[in-house]
C-alpha cells in the first residue's frame, strides 16, 4: 500500500450518516460502506453531470468521494493496511439527459484506489446514471475485504 | 430483538418472486433478498415521489417494504431471532424530476429496522432515484447476516 | 449443470474492463462480477427500451449479457462446474420515459441461468431503470458462489 502522505492526501474522519444507518458494517472479512455523496467545502457537490457539472468536475468529485470512503474505511478497520483488497464499487452519476460517460467519471475513484492499493487489489465496478440525494453529482458505495 | 407484536406488526408471508429468481438466497452467513417493490392492498403502490406520491407516503411505503422484507427473511431463516445484524439496504425511489430526498424516504425502512433489531444491528445504506418496475414508488433490497 | 453446447451457446472470452477495475473479484466463496453492458456485433447495444429498443430486443440483450457474464465467470474460476449457485443479479434497464417492465427484461438473463444451473441455483434479483454508460440498453452485474 502506498502512503497517503506521498500522494498528498490527508485522511478525513469517517463520514457521519444522515439517518438511521451506519457508515460501515463488517461481516466476516467483508466491510460494506454506505453510499457516500460528493461534497465540496463540506456541503453536497450538487448538479447534473453534462449540464451544471462538467465530466471533468464529476471525475474530480468521484476522486474526492474515494478519499471520503477511505476515511470511513479507516474508521471501521483502524488501519488501512488491514485492507486486503477492494471488492466492489457502485458508482452513481447524476447525469443530465443524454449523458453516457458514467464509466469515465468512475475512473476518478478507481484510478486513485489503484494508485494506493495497487492493480492486484482492484475492485469490480458497476457505474450508471441515477437521480441522487440532495442533487449530488456523484454517489459511490464500496465493499472491501479485510484481513 | 423487539417483539413484532409489541410494534403492532403482523409478519406477512414471504413475497413471491414474479420471474425466474428467488426471494432470498443464503450464502455462508449472509442472506441476500431480492428487490421488493412497495405494495398497497396487495397491488403495486405506484407513482412518482414528488408528483403523484408525497414524500410522506413514500416514507410509509418504505416502512411497508421493510415489513415485507422481514416476511421474506423469516421464510428464509425460519426465525428472525437468528438475524445477527442487517448488513446493507439499497433503497430505490421513483422520484419525479427534481426530487432529492431519497435519504429521507429510506429512513422509513431503516427507522423500523432499528426499532426492531437495535442500533447496534443497523445496516449501511445506499439510496437514490430510479425508474421502477410497475411504476412502484419505492423498491428495496437487503443483505442480512445470520447466525 | 447443463452443457452449454446442448444449448447452442459458445462461451465467450472474459469481457475486458474499460477502466481501472477488474471484470471479476473472488473473496471467500463469492465471486463478484463488474457491470456488463449489452453488446451486439461487438459494439454497445444502444438505445432506450420502449423507444429505440423494444422490450423483446431488450430481453434478448439481457440473455446475451448473461452469456458474457458466464464468459467472465469462467475466466475467473476456471471451470463453470465450480459454480455452486448464483447469488444475486442486478439488472439495469435503460428505460424510455414511462417504461415499467424491467422485471420482464431481467427474465432474459435469469431464464437462461435457470436453464443452465437449475432452479435450485437461482439467484435473487433487483431490476430497475437507469441511464446507462454508452447508452447501452441493458447492464447487469452478478455475484456467484463457488466451491
């Protein structure tokens, strides 16, 4: 695992749930994380991708969610070095009508994960368009395997 | 686990699949449940949330699905006391254009689960907007851990 | 398990990911597969179901994705006879406004799986409408249990 410091990343605290659920649940060797919406300056990063938000911005938003997911994962397992591999990401993109590049937005998250955990720890991924809570531009959830 | 009787809830029979799949599958200590759509008086509870269906109605629909999920889960494991914890809910809301409160609708389901199983058994959750089968207002699927 | 030959099916090679992720990840006895979009003649099978694509075509597209998923699953486990059961399918349908028969489209995939693996190996399923990458008409991901 690559040092987050070396990548200029400061691990945020776990994202607090905004309802009757948890941010992370461990079952066996799997840790499930709740859907995390994109935030900018601490508030929802809102807008439809391909309209108010460009694809480039959405890709940056996906990367920022990946960092938030790491914060929540760290809070759940105590040490990111215990993460054996990422298992699955679901990447939801708030696409304007006609948007069709959800997979490119998703690379914003998985590119960062590969840089940190290496290609051998890469997850599977499903990405598509959906209407999102608080009109967030991107939402991502994650399953990871821990040792 | 709190008694369903005390909450005035009668456990329904497992929801019958309407196609070539099962309502529940156990693998190891996990039980996966199929997406359950909202029903009212035995027929699909149809309409877009924020248009034909209010947010309050959708929240009640989410609660009613939670009860249907318990019926299916009971059928799969024989006794709800075997449920160690809820792992993950995916809550799909048939939002009218501009709807952005999927997370509040989702509380209709997870609030009930917390009341029944306690906060320590709470799941992670991902909620968003989607076009739903039979124009149902809400659809939810679930992963639970059993002992 | 029924022979693919007997069904006139030739197993395709694993679907290559188009980004920083894997087609399949094994964790414990579960194999997670990435979302696979429908393809026709090697290119994305594009269009909204209920508009440019009929429900019948979409059902055929779902069946063709099921075959692609088998190719990826075969690549991951070496031999489909190691598949103990299917656990979960998520079926995403690129529905035109007003489309409400996602569950019938999904049968295109699960009918084939039942024919191959038998009813006792059937998965749970969640199907709904979503905007899809490359405007594909259908996208499906899968979790299977292997021995």
